[in-house]
C-alpha cells in the first residue's frame, strides 16, 4: 500500500515572545483537523518545537496534495484566530499570503513530504527544529548517510553498500527549484563542497541507490525569499526512513551529538549550537539555543504508532549540557565575527539602513 507522509509546520503565535504556542492554540488546531479531515487523512500527529507547530499527516493523496495542504493551512488560520484572541506574540507569523493557492509551499509554512510503498515494518523519524534554517540538517545527514564513522551500516549492511543519492537545492535561486543530484560515495567531495555552505546549498532529499526508495525529505523554504524581508526563521522539518536499506535510527541520531553550530540564534541573526531536545520543548536563552526534536514512529496501513521521543534518553542530557556550554562560549563574543551571521544573511532591514547612512560618511584618501 502506498502511503504519503506530509509534515507541515508553521509559527502562528507564541506566548511571551518566540518561546512556545499556547495549549489553547494547539487544541484549536487539533480540533479543526478532527472536524474537517473528512476521511482524507489516515492518521495525524500534532506537536510543537519552540514556537513552531508541526502537523504530521499520514494519507493516500500523494505529495503536494492541495486537499492536505489546504487542510493544514485552514487549521493554521483557525489557530491564528485563537492567537489573536489571546494576544499571543506574532499571531499568524508564518502565514505570509492572504489566500490559499493550491500548495502551502511558497506561502510561509515549511513542508516535507514523501510517498512510498509501505514495507512490512515502516519505521521513520520526524525532526522539527526551531531558531535555525534548513541547512542545519546538512551536516547530520551527510554524516548519517555517507560517513561510516557514524553510519556503520555502510560497512556492515549489504543493503546499503551502494550508498545514497543526494539531491541538493541552491536556495539562493528563487525563480523555481534549482537542484543537483550527486551520488555518495563516488562524488562525496562534490557533495561536501556544496554542503559546507549551509545558507545556500541545502539537502532536499536522499534516495537509496540499492532500491531507489526515498529515505529523506527536508523542508527547504526560505521565508525571506517569499516575503522579501525578515519575517521569522525558516525553522525546518524533516522526515527520515530508517532500518533495512536505510541507516539504523541510532546512526541517523549519532551526528546530533556534535551540537554543531548553525544559523538562527536570536533574531535569526546569530550562530549557535543545535541542541537536541524532547518533544514540545520551548526555547529560552538568547531566544535559543537553536533546538531540534526527533520523534520515532512506525506507520502501518496508514496508521501511526504513538511516537518514541528519541532525544529523551539520558544520554542526551549529557549532550545538552555540552551544547549549553558551547552556546555560552560563542555568546561570550557577542556580535563579533563568527558569532553573528555575515551581512548578506542578516535578516533585519535596520542594519541595511544603518550601513546606507554610514556609507555616506566614509571618506577615501587618494
Ligand atoms: P536488533 O537486533 O535489536 O534488531 O538491532 C539491530 C541493530 O543492530 C540496530 O543497530
Ligand atoms: P522564530 O522564527 O522562531 O519566530 O524566531 C524569531 C527570532 O529570531 C527570535 O529571536
Ligand atoms: Mg516566532
Ligand atoms: Mg520558530
């Protein structure tokens, strides 16, 4: 049986700044979905990571279904009404267009989807990150799918010995999706050359070269490409199938122990380490640090199990402490150098106005 998984997430308002949505808001989104799904959804799950609400749909409408996208959009609109009623901060923040036009891609919400023939057992992972952007997944996906230091199955499992195909998007290109397909292991240096630039080149999907099956799908939205100005961070979601021809769950999780530095800390303008957190976590310190949650599910004939919270294990408490230290270290240098994003990536118009004003005051000595 063919199943489609669609995760659609948006920030539609949060309590006390950009920390977390209210219970009432989430309840309203859930209630709207239950009342309006009209048998088109096999199952769904709702949760939040920081101030972003993610809806995971299991259905049979295929990828890019206008019905599913509209259902999510309308649920976010219903939630936004509650956000306004409660005076939440940034009500409707990620709903950037006035009218739904067939697909939420390009309208503000982040989307990751995949359709596949269900295996007899179908384990997969849902990742949701806040205060960062889609390039945050470049390093863990590279290590989890192409490096035997993290993915021992590349050595041990015959079903992974051909490696994986990476589809990488140039997100700086805004007239349509510009992508390239590269194969690991043969083209690993080319893959690395692109992926080092997290802000421009982003993994969009990964496929098994053994079976051709989709393994990973990442949301690649860049909000400032849509709005033309800063409206919030791109806070990416990702689906990863695991086991069998794909990495084991623990191999996909392994690189998240690094707490690598990503863009998106405070005002989407600073660099901070990515902290693995439990489901429905908020953010705090310096509007961060950037966080990522991971829920493990199985889907069978369209029905989802309850999720296992992958970062709940005590091992990750130790990682979180280390990441907190890394966050404090980089914050010690405030706005200097590597602690902040380069001028080209700064998302606030204020700095552009300031630079324009200062430019006039510069003098050049011949
Ligand atoms: P089980 O033997 O518990 O299925 O584990 C297989 C494995 O090695 C996963 O890493
Ligand atoms: P969000 O994009 O998660 O709303 O965060 C905005 C921000 O930069 C807070 O400092
Ligand atoms: Mg927000
Ligand atoms: Mg957010």
